[in-house]
């Protein structure tokens, strides 16, 4: 496995594997260690803190591209043409929240 770390100015660093779950990478003047653990449920919103959920929700409802994708998904679903797979109730709740904010 290769892991690359990108800093704020776009410079990339390759992390070197130390053992099964540990990697290190060195910038110009510091060395950092990464420890990996397997996630039980990747991308599970329940695993996010309340602050993280609020930040993601704010981003969803202020990002025009995301809103357009949600509208397209709803139009497709209403026409029985949906690429969406997952929790239908959660999707409906999200669409309803989006519509009620307008």
C-alpha cells in the first residue's frame, strides 16, 4: 500500500511503511507518524461528531453543485430512474429538508 500526504500548499510526501499499520513521512523539517485502523463502517455519518455533521450539512446546503445533484437525483427517482442506492427514508428526509429551507 502506498500513502501520499498533501499539505496546504500542494506539496506531496510519500509515507513509508514502518510496520503493518504504521507509516511515517518527512516534510522539510519534521517527521510525522500515521497509524491506520480499519473502520467498522466507512463514511458512516453516525461516527461523526455533532460539530462535523453540522459542518457537512452546512456545506451541502450552501454548495450549488451539491444541491443541483440532489435535485437531479430526485428528478431521476421520480421518473423511476435512480442511481441512488441506500437508505430511501434518509434520502427523502434530506430532500424534504432541502425543500423546506427554500
